């Protein structure tokens, strides 16, 4: 039978005293609970990586949004931004692997 003050999930805490007389608590977590926690973390990370690209594709395909074209490039050596000419923008846009996969829209 469980103790009346124990939490329902089975996690218990221990009180420990340090040299500075502060009290801290550490949780007793079983390996099974750690596996569940890790699984929930992976599911949350996977959901983020699924939702963000889906929103962008929805915006472009169904909401009529257009893909942004790169306007230039950054030079890390001197920290300047080189603006491209219109022909160079179109050439880089059409040679992009994203354009080859998803089309020009």
C-alpha cells in the first residue's frame, strides 16, 4: 500500500543537506520512466521538424505565397554583402536544387 503523501506517478524525492545547509531535492526516476521521457522529447522534436516545413509548403502551394529569391551573398572574410544583378539572381534561382525539386512557384 502506498504512503498517503506519495505522488501518484511514483516519483519520490530525497532531502539532502549540503555543507552550506541548503536543502536540495533529487528525484528517483526509474529507467523505464527515463525511456518514456526520452521518447516524449524525440516526439516533440520530430513534431517541430514536421510542422515548420509544412507551414511553409502550405503558404506557398495553397495560400498563393511565392518563394523568396536570394538577393545576394555575404562575404565572411570582410563582412560585406554583395548584391546580385537581376540576371545572376535568376540564374542562381533556376540552378538551385530546391527549384528542381519543388518547381519555380
